[in-house]
């Protein structure tokens, strides 16, 4: 809802001759804010009274009351949609998806900052962008650990993972087998050895780096070989 006091101030600026009546409404509104709707009604009734219907600046006054709120620009993200060549391994829980969307937006802003710093030769901005990128890298790696724990992906070695959008939700996907291993010359097949979460700013993460990072955090990574033997 609009602020009644600001609306009255703007109308008085348009026509100071209305100050006496409008100030009276504003004073009573300040004294009894719980009756705001009553004072809005009084203001509208006054502006719709016969003397003001023919006011030379009626359209300006009307615009003060009818001003539309600014449209909120939706956030843009870098996640690709799921394609027929993807296998969906799991839906990312909303709490983790919120973090990932936030990090994706931060990565986009950091990329903009880096480009601007490069174009303007702004060393201080470039250093700040590098610092923010390093902090973001740390947060993303922790989230990656949570994702692998939640969706039980530790046993999937030599598989490429991507975060993609499937409608309104984020999912983890991997390429279909035929897409992941296209035939090359001589009958050889190409297979990715680097598991990662893709999307600008979503850090590439291989198994070795992830295990080192977990130990840095004081966590012991799961022993997939031991799990396989049980």
C-alpha cells in the first residue's frame, strides 16, 4: 500500500491551494495510524468531489494515487534445461537449490565485475572480484559435498554431473551412456573422468580434489571401495 503521508505531500506540491484540507487529513492519520483506510477513503472522496473533478491538474493528481509499482525484474540464471541426452539422477532439495541459485547469481555478478575491471584497468576492482570468486569457490565446494551426501552419488566414479533446470526445479544429471561415450576413430570410446557441477561459477570438481577438500574441512570422505565390498 502507498504511504498516505507521501501521497498527500506530492498532491500539495502539485496544488498548494489544497494544503489546508490535505494537511488536516495527514495530521489525523499520523495521530491515529490504525485508521489509515478511513483516511484514504476521505482523501479519495475529497479528490472525487465536484470542485476537484474540473481541476486543471486532475490527471497529475490522479497519477499520484494510481502510480503502478515498479515491475520486479526476475533474476536470470545460467542453468541449462534438461535435454533428451541427459539422465536425471535426482531432484535437488529446495534448501540446497536456493543456495545454488544464490551462488549462480553471485558468479554472474563476479563475472560482470571482472569484465568491467579488465576494461577499465581497475586493479582494486579486479582484486575484489578475485577475492569474491575465491570465497564463492569455497561455498560451492561445501555445497557439492552436501549434494553428494544427499543424493548418494559417492559411488558414481568417472561420471560427469551437471546441475540443470527441469521446469521450476533444479536437478543433477549425467549424460546418457551413448551421449557420454561417443565413438571415435578406430572404435575407441571417449569417457569423461572429471565429475563436476556445471553452470558459470559452479565449480568443476573431480573426485581427488573433493576428497582433499573434505580432509581440509576435517571430514573423512566415504570409502567407496569398502562400501562395494559389503
